[in-house]
């Protein structure tokens, strides 16, 4: 139960005209070709000035009342749109490269349990770079992205290490640690799945969350649930297991498999029909908060109230493929 408690913790008015076009009724005042910098008197609602002399030919600048009222037409600099697109593409490539490097750095760490100090430093550096390029600066305003099942890939939360270490015991394995967010009902479910040679089961906690800022949510845990064990149809033992640095040969035990399987099959239906066991969460561990510092459709990085880091990958993402 102690392991379960520990686990719970987006935004020139003048124009050069080579062959000016004038609305009907508008009168133009032209000046001699050798006059320079002379401003003509406005006739009607049109003001005309002669520009700089260029080889004896005048350049006429026309300013109409339409300009005065609405301003000149705004012209987007040529190539600006394509430049923005190139910049965005480069940014996306850089983010994808950082994400791949981060996931690759998790290899062999057992979700952080076996990470060395050097590996932890490398992971923190990659996380910091991704947080600086966060495409969703206000995650709690993008609940559709938060919604769904997220698989824990790495954590620095020491409170989870005792739970993870149980997976290093002989014949017992932590298959998956996940967090499922329902943004419509504002609920969160944290779950740990265990497997052994005889059965699989899960321990989970249910909680409600409230949005407190563009990045932060407050979580209040309501109850814990121990799932009904699901007995396996067949028992498969490895040739040997390693325990306390010693390899133990399991070959002699394989003769017992048949009798154990028969007994397990008869009990399976009875146990599977039982409802999950629910338990209350101690008040001291009933609340916590979570700060989401990076979010996209594949990856989520969160920081807990104890300064710990959680890196989660969306179920079905290609980042989960080894």
C-alpha cells in the first residue's frame, strides 16, 4: 500500500506611377519637366507633385483622396510567406530530433530506476531544450491534446522507485505504468500493471482534477483499486532466474507445472468473477499538483510538486516502438 501512495503523486502614402490611372472627374496638375521638388496645388480632391527629374522626363507622383481615407494597399513582401513556412518546418524537424534523442536516452534505464547520474544529466538537458520549444504554451487550454492514455517512459520521482524495483523480483514484472485523462469529466486514473507466471493484475487510483493555471492542474485522489487477478491459461517458466546475483535453475520445477495448471484452471473462473477491491487514499496523500511543461500529440513532460519529472508517451505513438 505504501507503494501505491507514493505512486500518486498554450499571436508610402504616395505611390510611384509610370502611367497613372485616375478616376473620371479627377483633375491632374502637371509641372514642367525641369521643375524639381515643387508641390502642386490640389485640384478638386487630387493632389499631384512632380518628382525628381530623370534624364529630362518627369516621374509623376499621384496622391488621391482614396489614399487619404483608406490608406495605401498593404502589400506583403515577396517571399515572406514561404520564409515563415521554412522556419516552421525547421523548428518541427528540430523538435522531432530532440524527441527521438530523448526517447533513445531512456534505453536501459527501466523508466528511470537504473539511470546513471550521467544519463540523468543528459535527459534533463534534452527536456530543458524541448520545454523551450513547447508548441503548446497553455496545455490546460488544449484539453483535447491532454485527453487519452499516456504511458510512463521515464521519471525522476524517487517515490516510484520502490514500486519499480518490485519488477526486479523473480517472476514478477511491472508491465506498464500509465495515466489516463478524461478531459470531459476532469478525471485522472493512474495505473500499474503487474504480471507473473500465474496471473496478471493491476493497481490503480482514481482522481479528479481542477485547472488552476494555463499549465497547472490540482489533483485530488478519491480511491484506489486492486484489479481482479487474471490467471493465465498456461504457465511458462524461464530456464533460470537471477536473484541476488545468483542464477537459479528452474528446470527441476517444470515437472510441477502440469498439476499446478490444473489447479489454476479450476480456480480461474471463481477469482475472475470477483469484483475489484477498492480502498481509500490517506488524507496526507490525497492531493497533489502537476505542471505540464511540454505537450504535443505524442509527448508530454510534467513536473510534480516535489520537483520530480515525468515523461509520458501517448498510447499508439510511434515513439513507443523500440
